[in-house]
C-alpha cells in the first residue's frame, strides 16, 4: 500500500499480537495516525457529492451574469397585387434585443454568489460532521486497543497465579478448592478479553472501509490515549464559534442570499425594455426601421413577490439568531462535559488507579506469605480490573467530549 503521504495507512510487517488476532503466520500491520484519517476524509462520498454541489452553485453564478440572446422573428408568405394579377413572395425579419437584464443583472449575480457561499458553508458543516464521526471511531479504536492490552497483561498475571496456586496445592500448602477458584477467575478474565477483541476487530473493520486495499491488513491506531486533552476556555470557544463556526457561516450566507433575493424582486418592478429592428419586403413596398418595446406595469408591480422575499429574509435572520443561540448553548454544555471528563481521567490516572494497583499487589504478596485469603486476592484483582476499565473509559470520554467541543467551536480538527 502507499505511504501515509498518499492518504493511506503505513504498512509494516510484524507478528500478530493478542490485540490484533492470533495465528502462526506473520500478519501485515498498517499503522494509522490522525493525519492518515484526515487524508481519507475527501474520499467520503458525501464530501465528494458536496464538492459537485459547490461546482453547480458556482456555475449558477455564471448563468446569472449571462447576457440574454437576441430574438429573431421571421415571416414569409405569398402576396397578390390588389390591381392586376401580379404576385410574389413576401418576407419580413425582426430582431429584438432585450435590455431589461441590465438592471437586474447585478442583484441576480449577488443572489447567485450568496447561494454559492451557502453551499460552501454547508460543505464546511458536512466536513466537520464527518471529521467528528471519524474522530469518534479513531479514539474508540484506540480505547479498544488499550483495553485488549490491559486484559492481556491481566490474563498473563492471572495465569501465573494459577500455576503458583497449583504448585501450592501439590505441596499441600493450600486447599484444592483454591485452585478451582483462581481458574474460574482466569476464565472470567479470558471471557472479558475475548469480548474486547471482538469489539476491536469490529472497529478495525469499520476503519478499513476508509482505506482501499486494507482488507488483508490489521489497522493499528497510533495515538496516546493516556494523553488527556486540554479544555478550551468557554469565552474562547464562544468567540471561535461566533467568528467561524460553519453552521453560523451557512446561516449568515443564507441571510445574504435572501437579501439579494429582495433586491432582485425590487428590480423586477422596472419596466422591461427591448430594442427592435426590422425589415419588410412586400409586393408593393419595402421598409426598414426600428422600435422600442416596453412592458407597462399597469396591473402588477411585483408587490406580492417583494413581500414574500422580505418575509423570507426576516425568517432567515431569525434562523440565524436561533442557530447562534443553539450552538452557544451546545458549547456551554460541551465545555462542561469536556472539563468534567478531563478531571475524571486525571483523577483516575493520578490517584485511583495507582492505589488500586498497589492494593492488588500488596494483597497478592500477603497471600503468598499466608496472611490473606484467596478471596481477598480475587476481590482486589477484580477491583483493579474494574478500575482499569473505568480509567480507560474516562480517557476515551475526555477525548470524545473535548473533540465535540472543538467541533462546536469551529476549531480545525485536521491538526
């Protein structure tokens, strides 16, 4: 496969690990970093379709500024003289050049340009949503990898403990029932490991859909899930959203388009003018001349369409206000969630997990000295397993919540 510079994951040959599967043959491992994911975004069908929509909107700008073609009216017939029996073919030509477009051209171009801006802004909204979707998949896969690795490590430790207890049973130091209890505990850990591997393989299959030719590879995320993301300051996040959030930009562009639409309807009240030139060749005369055609707005001054356009403009302004309030409300909520998740992850990292690991280690050593029961050891290990799971879940949640905050603030997630 191509290198990451071509928008593909970086392949490496390496033996399979428990996190990637099992087998006797070496598997191809493709390391995937966040820049690889960003390069794959443009391959998304929705993004590609939106690019064509932008091209169509820009084509509409050219159509709005196009000069209308003149019209030609031709007639031909047979004419007979009123006196005598003379007859001949008669014909006439009339050329009409409309001029009404001169007054409406500028507002029509502005309206079309505003519609193109709406399409571009909507493309930004779509791209943000796709990147956030991929961000979620990226970090969830990183979590699954870490979860599998932790359970593999725990499984190895539990297997060592099983062997140790069996030796003690053989020497008569402990009762045989304790070997059964620890074997049951090993089965519990093995069951959790198999479930975690199944989840990991499912996430990998989802990610493979984004990379052509990756079907025969194991995708491994290159990311430090233990790195707690920083939380955007609330005032900074709100200011970023107001200035460049794609949804707000799209709503503003719609207001500009509706404003231009009002101008178009107002200019439509002007009488439509056309210059005409004609030539006539008849039996008894030949004429050449010109004229001026004017549509007289006697019955219709376009009042209805103007009122409609103005009402739509006011509705667009209200939608802009609503969109801004909704995003600001979502940012306040997301900032609180990001801050809380980050604090939780740090607390697990600095206080809870180290104590749980120390307690489990101490309890196991105490058991080896005969000063604690096996049930106490198993209980301490179960607490450690659950603590590690909660710790990884807290790290994942902090990544997801802070990614949502960055997306709502309009921050560039491609970095």
